[in-house]
């Protein structure tokens, strides 16, 4: 049975990475009907491990919207058990990428369905329905898309190798999105971007979370046409990433790790940038990049703060 | 690190399926040094589910020899938990093939290593070492080998589809071993058969457990050359299989489901057939097939009975 289509016209389309995006979406569902929201999610982090197809960002968004995410980490499931990993460790298997027992069921389901020929967007819709999530969650593409990072003076590695195994403690000289050139947007992606009243760029890593989305042919042009309605939230606050290596990656790739650097990076297709009060002194510099600037509290420590930010973001485009 | 080679010359090579074979091997290790035993195990039952490479017979032999098998079923692990399956069930995933959490770790390990390019015999040796099993466990081949059953008046299905999903309650008109023609014996298989003092054919299903082994080019001829030293144990007792559908399969394929039918089936390459006391009246008929017949207790309800049977089997060839 195909998943049911959203009943309301799209109100918000959101470009999403992992934890930061999931919290933004958790805010958006408090101010916009879930059926009016489409999350377009990065799959450049996807990996195959133990033969299982793992989609970390899709799952973080899914588990968060299902209210099932581990509140301490922002990813994985609350109350998770680790029997498979513990046994795999005893076998001397690869356990650097920790997979909880219930989380593994998601990967088993996805891998089996993909193997049966179901495209990723359909499998994702099935999972969302099982979890009772009303937001439409779309992978940016059904095609293989793999973020690869050239380490400074080292080899090129896959995203999870960099992010989890090396704990993003190494310098990067180049990032590329393997398969992006041949990828097409998943069904519904471009329509959601074209029809939404607001396109929200969640406070995700500009390089390795939003970057892969824009690398899929058609996305950036579509956003550029909607520029006035595109509202991005800066993942950089006072020169630092809230979580992860966004600040260092921007810097390593020759960009300023600040709200100004983010404005410059997004200026072609984002008309508005929402920045934190900590960066209020830089509004003029952001606007000098041709980007309207809105100042508010952007750090989402609680669902209430996520909702308050979501309200500002949705209103910013109106 | 490659697994260490057995230190003693091979004493016993055993052709093995699943539960019955594992119990026979559990007996053999009580009467022969483990390092002198090579188990050559059926892989025709192997399947890929959820992207995971599952080798049921290899695992049953492994878990049994590790003393970790579930004593109630004869397969799977004792004290197993089912968190992944329970979560997969909630997702509406395929749960007809029950995989315990710790068992899943084995499949994750195997799939990852195969994906890295390690051949199945090497992965199996690694697992055996992790479990502290001294018997050398070899898959009959590293190549894909898949038992396929033509259902009477129905479709052709894969082995696990027949055995687990349909609970072998359907009639079969034909059995074939896909990939057997192109398969070569795994390294060590032919040498073990040639050098062992005794070749034991465990009381496994002649059609779908021993059948795939013999379908691998070279195996049957090698056994035929060793015919005087090949001792088979009948899996049929008083016209019935101890476990599983061996009796029905023999019958459906036009063979007598009895010790005489087994003798006829094995006569070309097995010089001796060990049968249960329940079939003592049929010794002359077995010997009329040109097969020496040994009568003993063959039902292995306890490790002690397995050891007693193993003693008879090893002595039968001496």
C-alpha cells in the first residue's frame, strides 16, 4: 500500500541534515500542521555496514519526530539496548559505528525493502507511517549519493569514517559528493520546494549536510527561484558550531566560520538568514551580502525553544 | 591474522548439515581430538535476508560445538534475546525467519567480512576461533550454492522459504542445487576427505543437507575413492526422520523412506551404513545394496548418547 499523501497544501519545505534539523522540525510541527511539512533530508551520510543500508540523517529526523529519539545524544533511540553490538564486539567485528538493537531493525527493514526493489523514498514513507510520523520525510534522492572527504595530507574517506570513526578530529582539504551528478531529486522534492510557502534551511552543517542536497541537480536552481521565501537558520553561533565540525570545515575550506561566512555561502539562493542574538553585532555584515537578517534565540535546548525559533522562521518569510 | 591450522593429522572428516550433524560432531569431539576433526558443512541453505548473509548450518554446527546452542531447538543461541525482531515486527518487516540479537551479530560479522572480500571459509574460521571451537569447520564451498525446491503444482522456492516459511508442509517434486556446477570445493575440503582415517556422513537430510555437498564437483568422486572408509549414519529411523522432512522428501522424490532407501542413495560412495536398533530387521536388505550395516542406538538425545554413537561410527571404519 502506498503511503497516504499529505492532505493539506505544503506550507513548509525544510532542507534537513541530522540532529539540528530534527530539532528545527520538532519546532515546526508545533506551529504548522505536520501534514503541511515536507522534510528533504540529506543522504550523503548514508553508508552500508554489515551489509545493512544505514541512513543516519533520515533516521534522526524520523526518530525525533516520532518522539522516540535518545534525548541525550539527539540521535538513536531512547531506552535502546545493545545486545547485537555487544556480541559483535566479542566476535571482533566492526563496532566503531554503534547500532542499537531497535535501531538495527530499521536498517534491516530498509535493506530488505531496497533489496526487493523499493526506492528509498518509498521505504522512508513506510517507516514514517510505522512510526506514526505525519511530516512527509523525503530523502533528497533515491540514487546513491556519498559525501567523501579528502583529509589534509591523508586519504579520501567516506563521511562516517570521518565523522564517527575519526571523530571529525582531522583536517579536511576538499569535500565532494559522489554520485550527485547522476542523481535526480526523489519524487516530490522539487514540487515541495516549488509549492511551499516557506523553504526552511535547517541549522545543519552547510558543507556536509546542506551541501549534498544542493549538489543534486535541480535543487539549487529551484531554491534560487524561490529565494525570497527561503529562510536559512545559521548553524554557526558566535563563531562555533552548536554541534559537530561545521565551524572547522568552513574554515578548512577557506570560508569564515561565522554568520557572515554562512550568509556568503547561502546568498545565491537564500533571501533571509536567521542568526542568534550572540551574533547581533554582525547584522550589517550579513545584510551586506544581500541577505536579510533576523535575530533571535537559535539554540534549541528544549522543544519550547524549538517552537519559538520555528515561529520566527515561518514568520520571517511572510 | 589467519586462523591457526590444526596441529594433528586429520582423523575424521564429517559431511554435515544442521542439527543432526551438530549432535554427531558433539559426540565425535568426545572420542577424537577436536583438532583432528574437519566438518564439511552444507551451504545450500544459506540465504540473504535484510541484506545479511545467513549460513544456518554453519552456525548450528558452530554454536553446538561452542556449547552455546539453544538446547531446546538445537539451533540458535541459548539465552537469546529478540529485541531486533520485536522492533522489526512493529515496523511490519519480514520476521518469519527469526533471528536472535546475538545470532544477528554473527550474520553482521559474516556479511561485513564477505563484503570486504574475505572468502566464506576464512570468515568461518574467524568465527570458530572467536567461539573457541577447535574442530575445523569448513563450508563445502566459498561459491554461492543454493538449494531450490520445485513445489508440487507450485512455484520453485528457495530452501528457507520451504523449510521455515512454509514449515516444509508442502510436497516437493524436484530439488536442484543452483550454482553447484560452477562451484569448487573450499580450500581444505578435498584434502580433508582424502587424508582422514574415517569419513563420517552425519545423520543429516540426504536430499537437502548431504545432497548439496555431493553436488559440488569433485566431492562424490573423492568419496567414492574412499568408499571403504566412508561411514554414513542413517537419518531415517523406523521409516521416519528424527527431525525435519527427510522422510517425506525421499518419498516425494521416489525413494523409499527407510534405511534401505538411504543405503541405496548412498551406496556408490559409502561402504558402511550405521542404522538404529529399531531397523535391525532390515540389515540383510541394507547389505543387499552392497553396503555393510552396523546396528546401534542412533538417536542422540544427550551428549553421552552422541559420544556412544561416535565411538561406534569411528570404530566401524577401523
